[in-house]
C-alpha cells in the first residue's frame, strides 16, 4: 500500500476521495459505486475511508461541495476577465461547459443523486449552488441592462433560469449520446441563441 496515501492530512484525504468518486462516476453508473470501490481506487481499506466520512452519503455531499466551490470559482474568474456584461455571460457559459467536459463524472453524480428519494445533504448542496449561481447571473444581467447591452424589459430571473437550463439541456443531450465532449461543440451555438433573446435592439 502507498505509504504517502495512508498518511495524507485529513483535508487532503477528503479532496482525494472526492476526486476518486468523480473519476469513478465517469466510468460507471454512480449509483453502483460502493465505498469498497472508492477505497480500492484510493488503495485504502474501507476502515481508513470511514475515518474521514461517516457514510456514503457524506462522501456524496462532499463531492457536491467540491463541485460547487470549483465551478463558482471558475465562472467568477471567467466573468471577471470579460470586458462587458454580455461578454461576461458568454465567458461564464463556456467556463461552465468546459468544467463539465473536464469532469464528466460530475453530471452523472448530479443526475443520479437527484433521482434519490428524500432530501439528502447532496441535494441541499446542489440547491445552494444553483442559488448562488443564479444570484451571479441576475447581477450580471442587471448590469447589462444598466450598460444598455441587455433589453430593459428582459425578465432577469427568467433569463438566469434559462441560462442554467440551457446548460443542463446540453449536458443531458451529451449524456444521452454517451459523449460528454460534444458539449464543447454544441455550447457556442446554444449561447448565441440565448444571447439573441436578451440583447438590446440597438435599432430602436
């Protein structure tokens, strides 16, 4: 057994566990992933794994926390580098798509978790993520209105929902095609259509 893996600090151990789960989910049905499989991927015993997570649900919640932190950081960085509100929305859209393409196990875990009955910790984490994400989108859209890039009569909340829903639709189609990478090809055209729906008509 790898001595270094056995003696990782607790925070690093949890992060490595989450990455193992995300990698496994890219290869198989997340619902079939067992703690034994996770431990095997990490070259640990299940006992060592449970010293950091009390149960499988806690691992799934940590995975969604990992996704939320990294996805929001990435879209924030993308928006900050953009020259205008519409450019920021495009940068956020493409950054989100790129995150999914780089981590194909993430949407598989998400859709698998959402099918489970009950209000799990992972579901609550996803709701929090979507809430924070929508707040960023609404602020950017309002900024676009103030900058006269986005039509003043656009329903800000609905536009934010459509933005997120468009990405979710692209993800679903890529999963159905069993080719997550196609999302990179389909995303620019989808954003163009979204943008046309909110852009201010400069001829009026």
